[in-house]
């Protein structure tokens, strides 16, 4: 092996846990090579960066996912047997199911309608409450909306289910109590949905015609066999869990609007193009995915650097989304950067890169954008006060989230479209963000 292709002797796992999102970008800035080499969990890892690296990373001739995802991530975030762990024909057949459910105007519009209705109903009750934690309320609203859309009957008022779905995301990348809370949450949800799938197949529980519940329960994999009930439950969760994770970006949206009243003014207007641009900028600017991982299936070469077979290959997502070589003023929140300039496929990669039909890019990306484009203006038109609270977003935390969840109080009826943000911003007078 060429000396340049050898990993460092020192393991960086603890440094990654300590620095979070900044670990890989800092390593890249210190490196003179086109790749960053590290040792993670005892394994040789090579990190790549940039649109060309995205295309390299999503080429199945180069990498596979099946052996790259750590067990703790499967036991919390994705689930064992999930589509994320598949490659080749098995992945394409399973991915086709998700694409049929989560893409196209009818599918996306139906989900957005269900979530928007749940939002409007919830917001109508907020003026009578002393305060609302937006992160928590958004998670419950999204849970209620996505379960209604999928045809999955909730066992409660959506509160506990929402907490479980949030826990799976919140605990996947950290040891300790959050991780074990995520495992317990996944076990509860998988048991609930396994039973539901079994009941649907036995005819003792209804599955609305054309619903996600029906499609997953009846899906046949590349081998022509029905998914076993556990895997079916895992894939149902891989529809509802990512949808509920949009609550991270709803709280980030409130943070962005609080920091910049001009953005609130613009977003409160009836401007669909700006709402979509706002959604893109939320996903670019705020931290969610630090990097993505796969494993080299053969000896590879990237810009003159050797990547031996079996090496962990990391794609630097957070660093790419804040690279000044790719984005003007990358640490400025500026939705207008996407007006008249649709994002490049392999440039804006908060939910993966490459082609979503043939590759591993998230099939729910259109759903995320549409939900944020629908809920962002609703939030901009809502009138409320922002009390003193901790509005920091620690980048050392994986996944990052707003410390306070964004608390609002003295909530009034939403303003009407047009010139509404000035009225909304009056509620911020005299408040202070930490």
C-alpha cells in the first residue's frame, strides 16, 4: 500500500463526537490533499468534498451502503433491513416503491394538505395558551398529518408517537441516554406497526385504497416475496419518521424569521417562488446531516489519491453546504440566492446527491421542500412574542437542534396576506435572543 493511502494511527471517533459538524470541515481546511484521511471506530475512512465528489460517491461501481451503516444507526434511525442498507436491484425495487409514494404532484399535495390542515387546526388553539414550544408542536402536527395521509391510525393524540419519532432522529449519533431512548422508541413503533401490517394482511384492520399503508403492506421485493412484517414496519417508519423530522426545520424557520424581519416580510406575502427559495435556504444554511457514509467495493482512485477496497468513504455534506467556493456568503441566510437560480443537483445536498430514481438520494426531498414552502409562510403570518430564551444551535451536538425549541407566547390570530409581517414583528419589540 502506498504510504499516502494509509490511515492515521490515532482514532478520531472521540474528536468527532466532541466537535460534531465542524470536525470534518476543519480537518479538510488543514489538509493539503484532495481527501481527508481519518480512523473512525478503528476503520480507515476517507472523506470527499464537492459536486464532483458527490457524483463519485453515488456511483454504485465505487461504493456500497449495506456494510457501511453502523449497527447503532440502524437500531435507531433507519431500522434493520431498511432501503438504505440495500444496493443494486434489491435497492432499485424497494426504492421504486418509495418514489411511487412520495413523488408527483398528487402524492406531495395530498401530504401537504393533511399537514397544513393539522397546522391550521392546532394554531387556532394557540391564542388560549400561555406559550408554545414550536419544535414540540410542529412534531405533533407533522405526526398527525402524515399518519392521516398514510392511512396509519394513531394509538393516541399523536403526542407519544411524535416523541418517539423525534427520539429516533435525536439519538442516532450519540452514545448515552439519548441513544437508548431512541432504541426504546424504535422498538415501540416497530411493534405497533408490525401488528398493524399483520392485521391489514389478515383483513382485520382497514388500509385505505391507494394509501401508503396498503402499498407497503402489499409490496413485493426483488425476490417476489412480501416484506416480512418487521421490514414492512421499518419502511412505514421510513415514510413517517423523516416527515416528522421536518420539525427541526420548522423551528429553524422561526429562528431565521426572528433574526431577519425582512425575510419575514417577504415570506408573509403570497409568493410561491420565494417560499420554495426559503425552503431551499433553510436546508442549506441550518445543520442537519453532517456527512454521509458508504464503503469502497474495490480499490479506487480519487484525484490521484488511493482509496483501498473496504475503506469507509464519507461525503462532507455540512462542509459542502457552507463552502465559500460554492456559495456566496455561505454563513448568511439569504433565500434570494435561489430565486431564478434553481439549486444544482449535486451542489445542494442536504438530503443526499445523485439521481433519486437510480441512486440513494432521499425520495422524500420534494415532500420536505413542499412542507416547508407551505408552513413557512403560515409561520411568517403568525403573530406572537418571543420571550427571552436560549436560541443557540450548538454544532457540537449531533444532530444539532435549537436549545429552546423556539418558545413563543402571546400568540394572536395569523395576519392576512400582504403587509402582515410588520404587524407580526411588532410582537418582537422588547424581546431578546440569547
